[in-house]
């Protein structure tokens, strides 16, 4: 797309009923915000779903979309992740941030050595993990996004403090 960072706000859960309505799981504080965003994008930045009407549902919204006329069309889009550009979200309060704001910042050790750059923020089910692209090159590695591993954030300056966990075998026994 463009330089805009995309934020995932929902995912198509499939059709609802027999009249071409679509169920969308929302990852927004207010699920009805999906209707206000209207054009929900695919990961590549193209329009994936244009909501024309919606009502709240237990996990998000059920509504009508310009791209969907039948239950079969809605079911065929099941699993499609839906995004909006980061700049469409309200600015976070002081001492708050969006996880996408971490992408591109440097990870520095306490002595100031640059370990690498945050490539992505992943969550495999347990907690958020920062994928770090090493400054020296080579394969990326993951750092738990915890206060112990990342005790300081200096996002305005483009870096965060990284305390690398001990290597396997160097841990204290339980």
C-alpha cells in the first residue's frame, strides 16, 4: 500500500442468516466503530469490505456490505482479516501507544548497543512478542514484550531498552 501502517480491527467470521449478511469479529473497543470506518482494508491495502449497515453482535457486528449479496459470498470471505490505516485511529493518551507504533524502533542494550529493529509484534497465544531484525543481519529473533525484557520505551526518540533473557542453560534452576 503506502507508508501508512495498517491496524487490524476485525476479521470476517462468515455469513449470518440467509439474506447475505456478514458477521465480523471486532477488535475495537466499540464494535460499532467498524461501521464508522466503513472501508475495511485487506492486508495489501485494497478494500476488503465496505460496511453499509451493522448492528452489534456478541463478538462484533452483523451487517450488510457492498461486496456481499449472498450467504455463500459471505462464507467464502470467512477468515479475511480487516484493517484500517493507523492515522484513522485517535491519538493514544499520554503513556499509551498502539503496538504497531513499536514497528521500526531500535532495540538497544543498557550500554547503548543497538541490537536490531522491531520488525513486527506477534502474539502466538501467550503474550505479545517483538520480532527483532538484528542490526548485524541474520535471522530474526523474538523478545517477550514484558516489563522485564523491555523496561523502558522511548518511542518519541525511536528506541526501546532491551534486556535479553538469559540463554538456555544459563538460567537459575527452579
